[in-house]
C-alpha cells in the first residue's frame, strides 16, 4: 500500500508491503518543483517516485497532510489520474493506545505529529521525547502508557534562514545548502555566523527539552527519538544517546491502514 506524507514544503512517499510488513521509503517531491515549474507536471514527477508495478498492484493509499489546499487539490487529482485514491487521516483524541495531549482541541494537533506519535508508541512503548526535524522542528513528550503530554514547535533550519532574509537586506536567498556545517563553533564570517547560530538555536531547544523531560517523566528513564528530513544533520551535532527513525510517521500510517482493513 502507498503511504503519503504531504508536508509543508514537500510530499514524501513510502511503500508498505503488507505481506512482509516492511516499509520502503520511495522518495520525496518538493512542492516548488511543480508549483513554479510548469514544464513538469505532478503526475510525471509521481511516476518517477512510484513504480508502475506498485500502481498496478494497489490502487489505494493512506496519507496525512499539513499541506496547502492548492497542493492537496493537485496531489489528489494527479493520483486519481494514476488510478490511486487516498484516505487522508485526521488527528483524533485517542487512537491505537495514544491519548492526545491537546484535550478538547485534539484536532488542532497536526496530523503529521499525530502519526509520528502513533508510530513511536507502537515502535518502542517507552517514555519518549520525539524530535521531528522538518520544515518546523517539533518536539513532543509521550509517556510509555500512551499519554501525549504536549510539545513545542520551533522554526526549522530553512525557516530561520528565510526569516533572516526577510528582515536583513543583504541576507536574502540563503539556503540550507549554502551554509551546511557540522558541530558548533564561533563563526568567523557572516555565513558561518548564521550557520552556527541556526544550529545552536535548534540544538539548544532540544537540550532544553531533554532537561525538562526529567520532570515530565517523573525522573523515569526515557528515549530521545529523532526523525524527519533534517534529523540526520542534527544527529551530527547533538551529544548523547538518540534513536533515529526515518519512517516513524509512516509506521503511524501503517497502523491506521491496519484499522481500515480490519
């Protein structure tokens, strides 16, 4: 079955083999690659990610989305042209043993964060601090018994750069690729200063969350779980023990697909 994560800046795709219960990450399509470039249709780009064999094998998909309406309309219509219909998942107050920490406003928790919570609980069933590094850096506390305690939302690496570009005349157009660095040090030029400052802001938020976790989990042990596209980069700077999962959100979607099929 096709699994879809329609995010803020790109849509990511995975294939769940229901026979082996294995999840294969297929790839991602940046939204700007077809929104701003009319020479490439989304349907064409989808065919570069999803194989004809997979399309012929399964016409159903399950997904979650925090994407803009325009993105969703085009994604749905392009998938329909390939014969694929998607069941989009919504955040719930309680599901698969996880209790939403947003209480009566449960639906306001992003469905991507909700899927990651479901996937994490199914995967480790321990107290967990979940760090999802994407367009935004989200941090969530999840108890071993499935109670979500809430979380934080921090601008991600590129969002920080965009903010600097909008507010500072000579820093427009800087991208993550321009300032890719590992570790923390004093910047010796403007680019290095930006790179190191951005890194310090992200890792500093995580360090504060780890410190607070001891209180949230009543001094019980907990795992720090890192996921998301920027997670690998963060892991090179963070100190301590971390568990890295590339497919945490997709594991949550797989659980929802199990419920659909039951």
